[in-house]
C-alpha cells in the first residue's frame, strides 16, 4: 500500500499527461480507483445508482501497482457515432470479466457485447448479468460507467496503423470455412470500446498488483461483498408452481420427518392470484397464508416468494403506479420506473406491508432481464425504445432493471435491520453488496460450473439450480455442483415430488416412485449434510467478501497469478481461502484436475497431490469433489437440519499439512446488520507445536460455534 | 392510376395534417412514392447512393390506392436516444420484407433487426441482405432511408395506452417455458421503429392496391429490375479452390465432351497469388491466364472470378488505396472506402484494365457482409466503430458495403455497354437494377427454398447453390431447387470432381467414382436441359422485372392478395407470370401443394388441379416440380449447351387451358444495354380460334427465337 501522497502525485501527473486530449479529467476516486472523465457523462450511468460508499479504509489494505500503460495512451474520441475508446494491451495479457459470462472464460481475442438477455448465446457476451467491465492478468480492471449497450473488441481486430511487415508474407490457401473464419489474434492490438450515442464517458480503472486485487478493489469500491444470513447458506427447496397451501406444508413436513436439511421453502408463480403479469396478492390456493407462514416458522422453515416486477391490472397498487411506468407493457403488466424514487416507494411499501411484515424472508425476482434479443419472436421484454417518466430509455433500463428491482426490495430489509438472500435473474455493475444470487433457465451443466467462476470477476454470485435430470448420474453430478455454490437450491417448480423421488418429470408428476429413490434420498441427505458442515467455513469466506472483497467462489486465476496454466481453467474453482472444488458432469466419472503450486489433499481420503501437475481422478458419487491446500485449517461443523437464531455449531478443526495459516472464523447473530457496527467476533484458529488454539476477539456476546476437536492430516 | 393533380392534393393535405408534429415535410417523390422527412436526415442514407433514376413513366402504370392510414397518425420523435417512429397497423394486416430473410416469412408479431450478417440466425432479421423495408398485405411498403442498425417492432408489443379492459381478465397459470415465453400478438398494436443515434429520418411509403404493386413500385423507383445477359440464365459451374489452369480447362472439356450444358466457369480464391486478403493478381497456378480465357472462349465458356474487397499488401494498388481505406484491416487487407469516388475508381480501374479488358465476364464478390455478430470469436469483419475517410462509420458501411462494392465493379461493365451477372454476398435497398444474385454458406434446403421468396420483397435475387449432398435424394432435390432459381449454379469449390461423380466430399477428392455416377450424370444432363428450355420464358420474366418491376421469382402472396391461405406459403413460388414451382427436399418425396384460385396443370403430365385446394403430390426426381396456370402460353426452347451471341432458340409454344392470355417474348442482343434505348423486340404470342399467332414488334434486327410449333393442353 502506497501513501495518500502517492495518489496525489499520480493525479497530478495523469492530469498533465492527459491535457493534450482536451476535455479529460482524471481523479483518484478512491484508493486505487482512477476515474477518467471525457465529455458529457451519462445521466443514467450505473454508478449513479450505487448507494454504497466505497470502503476506503479496507481498499487501502489491498495492494496495488501502476497501471501497465500510461493514461495518456488511452485514446478517447467523442463524435457523431458516440464515444470510442482505445486502451493499450500487451501481448502477454489475458482478459476476463464482462459480468457473468457463459460461452467464454478467457475473453482476449473476442468481441464482447455485455448486453442483458435471458438466453445467453455463444460467446458474444449476452447474459443475465452483463457488465461493461474487464480485468487483466496484468493486475487492473477497466469499467465503463454506462448503461448503454457497449461493444468491446478485446484485442480481436487489427488496425491499419498497426500493420507490420509480417503481413506482407504470402498466405497459404485455406479451403474450409473453419480455416477461413478462424478467430484472429493479431499480436499488435488493443481493447477498443464502442459506446454508440454517448456524449461522453467515465472510465474507472481498478488497480492491483494482481487480477484478484483489482477484483477486491472493485468489490470494496461497491461496498464490499454482501453477507447472507447464516440460514441463506443452508438448503433451499422451491415447490411446484401450482402447489396449494396444503401441498407446501406437506413438503415441509417431509423434510423434517425424513431428517433432510432445509432452511427455506420457495413458492413459485401459483401463489399470486394473477401471474404473468403479477398481482402480488395470494391466490385462492392459499386461503390462510399467515397460518402457513407461521406453521413453517414453527418448523424452522423460512418462506421465499417468486415474483417479477410486471404489475398486473389486478395488483392493488396498479393505479398508483400507472403514471410512474414505462409506455410499454410486459405480459400486460406495468413496468415500474424504478429510477423514479416514487415508483420504487409504491412498489416497496406494498411489499413491506403485505409480505415482509407478514414474515416473508426473501424473494425470487424473475424475468428482470430481457427476452432473447437474438429471436424475433421473443418479445415479452419491454422494447429498447420504451420511454420511462424519469427519462431513461428501455435500453439503459434493461441493463439496470434487475439491480434497481433488487435494491428496491432489499432496502426494505435493510431498513428493518434484517438480512436476506435473494434470487434474481439480472444484475449489472456495483452490486457486490447485494446479498443475491443469479439463476438461469439454461441448464447446461458445464456452463453451470464455469459460471461460478465468471460471476466472481464482477462481484456476482451464481446459483446452479438442481431441477430435473436425465439419469441418476446426471442427478448426482448436478447435486454436487449445486452444493458447491453460493446458494444450494433445488428448484422443483415443475415437479410434484422431490427430484430424487422420481427423476423423470412426467412420472414424477404421476406420483410414480423411482426404484432407486431410497438410495437417492439417502445420498441427498448425506450430501446436504456435507454442505451444512461447511457453513461456518462458507460464512467466514463470505465475511472475507464483505471485508476484503475476496469472492468466496472464484477461479484459480485469481489465486495463482504467476501460473499461466490456470488461465483457461473454469471447471475448477476456489471456495474460501483453502479449498478447491473440481466437480464433474454426467459425461465422465473421471476428470483431469490441475493442482496449482504447493501440496494438496483430498478432503476426504487425505490423498496428497503435488502442485504444478494435472492428475486424472475418479470423482466419487457420495462425496463432494473437494481438495485442500496444505497448510490449512478447515473448521467443519456437525451438520444441522436448519439454522435458527439459537443454532450453535459444534466445530471440528481439520488441519491439513504442516505450518498451517491461521483461520479466522466469523461470528455474529447471523441475521442482522449489527456486524457492520462491530457487533461480531473473529475467532482465530491456530496451530502451534502440533496443538490447536482458539482466540475469540470481538463484542458479540452470544456463541455461534463451540470448537470441539482438532484433527491433523499430514 | 390517379391524375397528377391528385398527388398535389395529397401533398397539401398531408403537409397540413403534419404541421402539428413540427419539423415534418411530405413530398410525393415519384408516382405513388411519398417521402416523409423529419429532422436532420442521415448523410449516408442508402438512397443517396442510388444512381438509378426512378422509372416515372412505368410507375404511373402501376395501380395504387391511398395508404390505409393517414400520415398524421405516423408519430415521429427525435430525442436523445435517436429517432422513434410509430406507424399504424390494422389487425388484419400481415407484413413481409426486411430484405432476404431466412428464419421467418410472415413478419407480424416479430421484432426484426435487419442487420447485415454472414450467418443468419433465428428469425431476428440478421441476413446477408437486410433491408429497413417492410410491406403490408394492405398494399403499401414502408422504407426507412437509413444505413443505421434499426429495430422494427412488427406489432409485437403492447403499449400502455393501448391497454384494454380485456387485460383485466384473470390469466390461467402457465407452467412451461414455452407457454410463459410464447410469442405475444396483441390486437391493438402498431409498427414501432427504433433508429438509435439518428437526428432525423426519411420514410418512403410505396403505394399500391396490393402488396405486389408496392413491390413493383419500389423496384421501378430503384431503376427497375436488372436484366442479366442471356448467358447468365444458363448453367454456372464453380471449380475447386486450388485448381490449376489445366484443371480448369479439363473441367471445361468435360462439360463439352459430355454434352452437359454450361455457360460460365467460376474460379475460387486459388486464382489469386494471395487471398484472404486478396492480391487480384494471378497465382502461379495460372501461368498463362490469357491463353486459358481464350481457350474457354473458344469453347463458348465465360469466366467468372471470385474475390473479396479486402486488399492485401501484395495487391498492386494497395499503396494507392491505403489513405482511402478504413482504419481497421480485414484479414490484414485494406477495407476500401467505396463511399469515396476516388477509392472506388482506384479499385475499378485496376479491375477494368487487368481483368475485364482481358475477358473476365463477371465476378463473385465474397465476404462483403460481416462476420457473425452473434459470435464473439467471429471478428474478421471490420468493427462497427471503424472510421473511413469519407466520414461514414463501420456500422453504416456494413449495411452499404456489398451494394457499393457491386456497383463499383458493375459500373465498369455498364460503361462498356456490356451486361454481366454477379454473385455477391451482401446487398441493401435500392439495388433491384443490379444484375446480381445473393448466395450463402448456410445450406439448409428448406431455407434455400424460402429465400427465393423472401428476397423478392426487396428487389433481390437469391441463388441456392448446389454443393455437396448427404445422399442421392438430397442431391437431386437440391439440384431441382437450384435450377428453379434466378441463377443455376453448381458450386464445387471444395470438390475435385463434379458433385455427381461422387457425392461424398472425401471420396470425391480421392477420385473415387460413385457407383450411380452414370445415372446421376444422365439426370443432371436432362434437368440442366430443362432449365435451358425455359431460358426464353425466364428472360422475358426478367424483362417484366426491368419494365414493370415484377419479381421474376416471387411468393404466391404477391399474385393472390385475396387468398389468405397463401400468406404463410414460402415453399412454393411463382416463376414469371404463369408458372408455379413447388420443390421438395430430401425429407419427403411427397408434399402438400396449395393451388390458388383457378385451374392448374402439371407442366409435364398435364394433370389438372382445382384452385383453392391443397393436394398431396409425389414430386418426381426426373422432372422439375412445375405447375402452369390455365390460360397460359409458355414458350419452351429446344435446349442448347451454351448461349453465345448467335444463339437462336427454337421455340415450341405450349398452351395450357382455354382463352390463354398473350405472352410477350422479349428479344434483343442479350448482352448489351441497347435494349434500354429501344433496340429490342416484343414478340406477342397469342391464340385465337385454336391457332397460335406470332407478332414481332421492335427495332432489333437479328433473331433470337424461331417459333417452331404450338402444343395445346386442355
């Protein structure tokens, strides 16, 4: 960390260097965050909607270095087309980011268009959670503070002026479309950014010495990572869309009587008297909702409600919202102008009084992305030309809609000093502080694994749901992945019985029990318990997200910047500071696992693996595919079936290898924001002279953890 | 046709009605073409590049009616987003157009983005030849005179203000993604047009009493349809990309010695010393190009050369063009700024002196569209943010590039009073006068059939190439379709031997002869001859394209506006005034054929079919699937193997049904533009009292046709 005087120096130097370009201003916005402004900035730039303050003090603790280019070499032009930016790129740099990406991981050589879309196609960048933000292995991030649809040419094209003598060489003839249209990777290139229709631009540069530090700085700049309530890290189960009140209660009893962990039940569209668009009023399938909520509470189950933001004429607040909505409808429902605080207030007040006050623990915010922009017949989303009373157009609203919608409802809980954990289907930049996971209807298992990594570049959390399965192997592999994610959720929105009762959708809804159902139920119970045993570890990892900006789930490239072999790996990822996951899919029971530098242990068998090498490993069905760094202390809990305000975890500290680093276990009430005012403990787990020690610091008086024992593996 | 005073009246009335909207001007630009201007028009609007004069006199002969809406109900707004237009739409209207479309035919209910793209996906409108131009069954067309990327909402979305009481009805619950995301078709809707970044707009309204008349008017406004040389309607064969001069001559001799019709041989990239990008210089595979051209000429074969417009550093005119090109390269080649007349001249002069003067009959203009905008790794095209010396940006240049490129080379031929027939891979609006066919690397046979129809809405011609085949049936079905198109071409660019020598690509290139090759060759000869027999009919149909704007190949919806059953049909199409084609694919040897009103004949068996009905028909392999309207005279030629300046066709007039309409056979030199100065004949073929009569009118002295006999089928 450099001293503040350094920033001042930087600022003066950059400001001078950039004078030649005219209308440029450069400010150091926060420690390690340089803002470059040019021309007239956007009114609806996403940072304008970030209500979290930068965590300046924590940002100072994250290392940084100079950018690998000087800012005067960032070329910006404002003209009739809009704004174009050229940012230097070294031949050695690999790029990541653009939000939660599906079709690609390494982004160099690609044209990326991070545009919100419900159906991610190919590698172009259309996604539920697109971001005009990329990160480089050279240890910096570049964010364009705009809600417009932007194109990034990630070193994918060659400029006339960069033509070198090499190109005079005679080319061999090419005779297949694959050869002719092969991806171009010119050596002398740059990142070009195309922002049509803009009159100016704000660029944020996030410094670091590594990519990970740039991510940390970005997350801390956005307010730090959101800390879910403790119960949010348990198991969620979403019931069938047409379930009645009695069906829901029956399912709740199933979990408790069968001793299968579950913390949250989720209701799907059928709870609304009208959905698509939504009425936000209980349907006649739920004649006594309060009684149901209370019954569930009695079973220590929290209730999550599905909705989207398109307000049906039957919604009680429809008339109030009519003049504060876009001029196009979605499923005949109003599109609230969430940019307008009055619209947000009408929407939030109704939710607070009629749902949150009644005990609803969280929401699932569906359809807040956009209908597939690559299909002409997909037109449920509001058009890009939609006009909203606040002045924002449909294009910019699409990029912001999921974020504004989630914030509108999250603020209810924040005001009540009550934590929550949302599902939402769209996000944008500066949202790391939102305790919310993304989900999708795409269901490719390999994609679901890699999205855990891609989400993490931009302060996002991805929830790979378990729905239906092609066969038992598919079920188990998806189950494993789902349990190794920021949220563990079974989404049975079209299944009458649990997916493990019957894998086949049709037979499931006909109550035909699968012959292997008992065995699968036992496996589900056992693997759910594994997830529950990691909750203290996960919770502490989320605290690192909050406090240091370190994503709790992240690709290896963040932790091993010097190892070029990890750059393309998106099928393995880090969980917290010490654990690496390597899930597989139904396609193969064995997989190649690459171990970065150091020594590694199989979490269960304690088999050791040498770093810098790849191993072909069988991935068992009955465990989670987890590996632990040598020199780690992993606090493991005795599993519980649910987490309530009084839950105390019995902890076994598992120590892998010698000279382990200390582990800081985060302890608080698990449900309020009091930790932000210091009402929390950090429990240092240490090993010295072959013996474990526990030191608790902090002002939180209750106990969440009892350290019961220590186990050592060498 | 109404009198000119009517236009004046219309103009005054519209101008008055539109005053309220501000900056609007309405002019009747040409008979039945209303131009509505608003704000500051685009500098690079496509009509600015249309050098053809409207065929005013011919346009007056095309019927028209008032638009079904008043222009004051066309709402236009210019704001920070750009320009938005709202055009009324009646519930009964179906919409067509947007250029050559692939994934959809009826466009109502869709969001269309007619953007140039080499890989058409889905039904969104990305295409080789996109057009901001739609046509309605209500008998009008609307064209946005812009080269920007535009979105059309074709009655696909519902506005808040159009919300009716219906929407208060309770919705049933929906539980599948298909149900939830089903296409919306609100009744009370409009066409919305979104033109981001524009400062104004010009809308052209093409009037008609039917859709067909609007198309005719559009084509005549664009200069009328392009008339290919007579030889252009014969057979073209493209040889393998790496063929040498000797290989080409050997293939030429094959056609002549085996008595298989062929008029044009095409060379692929290998003729360039450098291709991808191109040098436009003969490679060492062609040591004596002039000798080859002359030898081919001696065999009555014309030569077509493949190229694209990306100029390799090894091209002799590279240096001259360097400062007249875009600031990004494509395959390391310059992108000429064809908007700049100097760039076009350098490009054209080189071609004229080094290729056209040497005897090259035509060109194939490849890659003038854009790399797939839905794939991040597809980046060979110049970026949308490319800057050109003329001031046009990459986005607008993409929409215009194919058109400007083709015009640049076509003008060489026009100056020489020599007709040609190009292949090109991209076009835009106002190009009907270009004698050029579009082609594609997509190879879906059903798509290939429907594109014959979709191209025709916008003055475009589509050439469904025959390349490789999955099996014999696939080969024959594709062969039939290829022969029923504006150009008949076998594209064997990756095959050493003819496709009928061996269907399998690998075996073909290993010289392994297919066991059924003799039989297939006989079929090819026979069906090629069928094509050759229709050349007088096709040539006269193209004359109707030139003179009346009637597309020679067009969907049934153009000819049968009163029959709603034809609206969705894109698998059958009209050829000329009297023939309907109904090809099929390898998927089925039988198909449903719908016959519109009237009586119809099978062209070969003379089997009769009643109009207004569908029949399930077997489609034979050894004939072309053609049906003739009762009351038609079809001039059929004795097939020839090639067409040269002296070819005289022996004609049999086939008369189908009673009281046939006259047929006008167009006669000229077949190769020059002298017909435009009246040096041509129209031969009236008539039947009276059961006997045929022939009346030739015009100033063309030579003879192209001898009417040998008449045949009557009733």
